[in-house]
C-alpha cells in the first residue's frame, strides 16, 4: 500500500505543469547557421564528438552545458540546444546549430536565418503537499488551500483548543 502511495506521489510530481516552465532571461537576436556534413564525427571544443542528430550548438560566450532556447521568428519554431562547442567564427553570426536543431527550426533550405536566443533555465519542482492521515490514506480536500478564505475558528480565537 505504501509503495502505491509513493508511486502516486512521484507520478504527480512528474506531471506538474509548473515544472516545464522556464525563467525569462535576456534575449539576443542575430543570425544562425548550422554545421556542415563534414563535421560529423569530429571532436568539438568540449572533447566530445559532434553528432548531427544531437541537439547541440556552438556559442562564443555561454559555458559548456548551458541550455539555450533558439527561436526562428519567421515561423515561431523553437528548439532547446546544449552548448558543446565554440564558435561561430563568422563575424555576423551568433550561433552554429547542429543539423537536427536546424531541421527543427526549418532552416535547412535557407542556410542562415535570423534567430532569437535566450538561456533556458528549468524551474525547480515546487513542493507538493498531499494530505494523508497517519495510516497513509488520502484525505478528501473540499477546496484547495489557495481558494479558501482565511477564517478563524471561534475556538482558536478564544484561546481554547479542541
């Protein structure tokens, strides 16, 4: 019985909608390109081999492992990529994307497109209070605490406790 309760609580934590949201950070607008086929299998600046089907990118200043949300403003498609390399080395570009990321942004036919970049920071899980009694049985909740009006019981206000 206890295992079922733990499993249910874990399942509820995983499907909370607030966990998928990200904090808003500064946005940078500029041109993006993507890696050519000849770079597949070569080592990147972080020491790992580049794979064209991974969602990675090259950026000049973000540290390795940083997640970036890249948006193509022409079609509003978005992809989240991980910084694994340095570059781009062309003056007018701000990011180099992997082939898979470029495919998700629909930029393969264009080669270079205008994008908006912002750091993606996942929100931490918020604690979830599950009302259970001492036997581990779920208690019925009539109304969520956030919607209840603050009322003071006459017994509490007089100093008497039940």
